[in-house]
């Protein structure tokens, strides 16, 4: 199930599903470790002898985020119970504290007692083996711990703390967990459990007729018993209300760092732009990793996840954040890549948030021949993003500090990893990680990366390497235009493959990533070859249903929902749809030329989840989210497309005013 609400501070990330269950809790890295592993941490209510979990059918749940802040704003109402809950969730902007405020409204005309139950189904460090849960009478809190991971659960209902608690065994020996103990409105008070454990706590409030009461609940994460205890004392001293207010103010001011004229774009686009900035920030670890996604439900279909840094995704996300005016968030990414670079000068396909190499399905030998299991565009795009960062910020020290260790090594690799007969890169895996060959997107990225490296060299007075890398970039460009463009089709190829006998096999598949030809500077957007290619993408990959949107490529198999390839070439992806918008923007000569890009931005806003979350892709008939949500790349591409739209709009407006 997609994650409707994501909250974080760069060290902690907490995700909720559409039923308001907490489903992921990452600490101390964004994306690592997940101490919940997708299991439901439920919220339940007991009133008048009746009990209901908020995920059950009797509840009406709606809402998303507070405007322009990383605070949830959700309403849950249950007519049978005669109760309404107004819920706000937050992760403190600085401390590793998850905070929850619940306003409980009595919808009946008599005094009533309400009990709220919070279940903690933690699997610390990603495993439910060897966990301990216990109640501590000195703090009045429940703790879970394993090794050097400690979690403290506490709260206040007025002046009262936890009303009842219990700990127990879950999913072992026919025991489901302590959440079942809650369903009679009372908890057993078991003070400790060890092994595969969970715990549940409750809070009690008395509600006058038609009145309301407020409850605060919090989870503190740390590396020792003393550490979480000290932070708990801080919460009690400063009050959870103040900490939540601080967090709301912090993120409001962060996302409104710049005043922007949105040039007539709708309030929905404006709102999604700011929500996207905030969501992207939650997916960036403070040590530099930019995570692709952190929705663990993908593990139901694939025993792995998206909680990795793909250097390609990271570079493109960093570029968007930087253009939006947040360079301090992206600088650690370049240092992360500097440390991650392999001795040979390339980046592996993906990395864990702590910098270790991530999992891979790319073989190092095929048909008895050794091969390098990489996606070469990833190495190139880090260089491309670095130079664009310098052009905007003039951060000379950053370029200088990574020149020897990142730029030179990577640029030399890109220079050498080429076919001397064609100038093109050698074979590597495509950006979708599905096939190995020489691809137009990868080749365009290599050109952009090598040009960036040459610019860095020139900046630092290294004329020898500037000439060497610049010449190699020109050879890559010439090879791309000569061998990856089809005059017969009037557009670029997806790529080419080499048979075991050395024969070239052309791949004519229509592919959305061909936008890279103009994006990375091989040709201008208004070049006839680019224009014909992007028009073919717009016409051939548009999903001809009520949903619409652009597919990745013709006959895309990933999460495929239709075999009607003529009308549904694949599921609509947000990034692919926005790439077409990017071309319309780049090629625009008049404000009227921007209209189609504006429509695609509105399409994106109109197909986001109600909370503003953008998934990877959509069901082509229902529009429901497919795969992971949120996808950081989707949000970053939307940010970048909006910014490019605004820049082009005002440039054309000013040019028109100057000519009048």
C-alpha cells in the first residue's frame, strides 16, 4: 500500500499508510534501518464498551498535510462510536522524536469515557529476533531495545500519562500480539517480554457532552537507555505542543525560503510544488544519500526494496533541489559519491544509506565473458549535476575538494570506457536496469558528464585534462548522432546491442528517456531530430485511457496492467510525462508554446494522491498508485519542471516586452 504520509528530519523517517497505520520507522539513517519492516502499528479507540481500530471499515478517514509544512492534518470519524479524531503527526526537525497530537471530539450529548490504544509492532534492526519490550515505572514509559537501538513510548492526556500497558509475544507460538489484548478495552499489564515482541499502551480521557480533549503521544529513538530517557525529560519540560509548533514553523519557513510568482499556474500546482520540496527533503539522509523510495510494500512482490541511493536518481534529485535554492541539502550528496566511487573510477548501480554497496542483479560474467555490471549514466550524471551546482552557486571549494578524488577518476573512466572505433561508450545497463547495450540516454549522459568534467578542469587551470575530456566528449556526441539516430524513422533509437559475432543490432523501441538528448546538451530542444523524437514519444507513448500520461516505453512489462499495447503501451509514469513537458518548455519560442507543458503539470497535480504524494506510476484504467509511493524522482522531476516552466515563461514575457 502506498505511503500517504511521510515525515522525517534526515535521521529519522516515519511512514503512514492510507488507513493511518504507522508502517515504516527508519533510524538512524533515512532508509536504514527499518525497525517496523512494513508491519502495522495500529491506533484503536474504545468507547462505551465498543472497540475499533482506525483501519476498520467503520471509519471515514481523510486529509493529508498541513499547508506548507511537514505536519500531517488528518480527520478520522466513526459514526457508530460517536467520535471524531483530529490528528497531527510530526517528526521533530532536530531531535529524533516522533510526535502525535489527537483532539478527541465527543459527538454525543452525554459525558463519556474514551480510551485510545497505540500498538508497537517493532522488529528492531529489521529482525524480530532478540527484541526486548518492558515497562519502566520510573519514567512511566514503555521501552523496546536491541543492541544499541532504544525506543521510548510515552504520552500525556492532560496531566495523566499512560493509563494501561502490556508487553507480549507476536507472530510466534500461536500468539498474534498484544494488539489483540486491547480489543476488550483493557490491557494485562505484563511488564516485560523478550524475543519476537510487541507492546500496547492506552490513554484515558473523559469527554463532557459535545466537548473535546487533547492527547499527545511520542516515540523517541536513540542509541542508549540514558539517551532516550534524557530526551523524554526534554519533551516533558518543553511540552510536546511546543515541539510540534517549532517543527511546523521550521518547515513552513524552509519551504517558503523564496517568494515565487507562479505565472498563472493553478493553486494545485503551487501546492504540489511545495509539498514535493518537503517530501523530497524527508527522503534525503543528512549524510548525503538521496533515497529513491522508502515504501516497503514493494517487498510483497520483490524481496528487496527501493531504500537505496541510485547515483542517477540522486544526481537528478540533487539538481532539482539545488535549482530550487537548497544547495546546503545537496552538498553532502557529492561527498557521498566521492567516497562511494570505486577504485576504477565508476559508481556501482546503488548504495545503502551508510555508503556500502547495495544489492544487484547484474552479472559479472555472461556467456563466459566478463563484464562490468554498471549503469554508466550514473557515474556521468554525478559530474553533470556537480557542474550545474557550480554554475548556480559558484561554490569553488566544493569543486576543488572533489576534483582529484571524484572528477578526475570518473572522467578518466568515462574517457577510457569507450569503443575506439565508434567513440561511443562500451556496453552497460540502461537506466531501467533491464538490458545491457549502448543506449541513447546513457550516451547523452556520458556526453554531459564529460563536458562537465572538462569545465571543472578548465575552472581549476587543468588545461591538459580539459582538452582531453572535451575531445572525448565531442567523439561521444559524434558517435551518438551518427549511430543512434535513424533517418528512416526520423528519431533516435533506444540503443544498439552487439551480437557474440560483433554484429550491431539496432533497438527501435520508442523510449521516453530519449529526452536526454536535449537535457544533457547533445542537441538543442528545437533541433529537428529532437523535435521529431519527442513528438513520436508524445504520440506513441501516451496512454489512451481516461487516465492519460506517458509510458516508459512501448510494451513495458513492469507492473503491466494491460495487453492492449496500441492504446496502453505501458503504465503512465510521472517522470516520463514530465520529460515531455520539459521538452515543450525547452523548445518554446512564445508563451503559447508553453500551454502543453502547463497542461502536463496540471495533469501531474490532478493525479497525485490526496495527500500530495506522487507514486512511481499509475494504473492505466483506474489511476490508482502502482509500485512505490512516494517516489523521490517523481517529486524532484515535478519541482524541476515547474522551475523551468517559470524561468522560460518570464524569459519569453520579458523578450516580448522588449520587442514591443
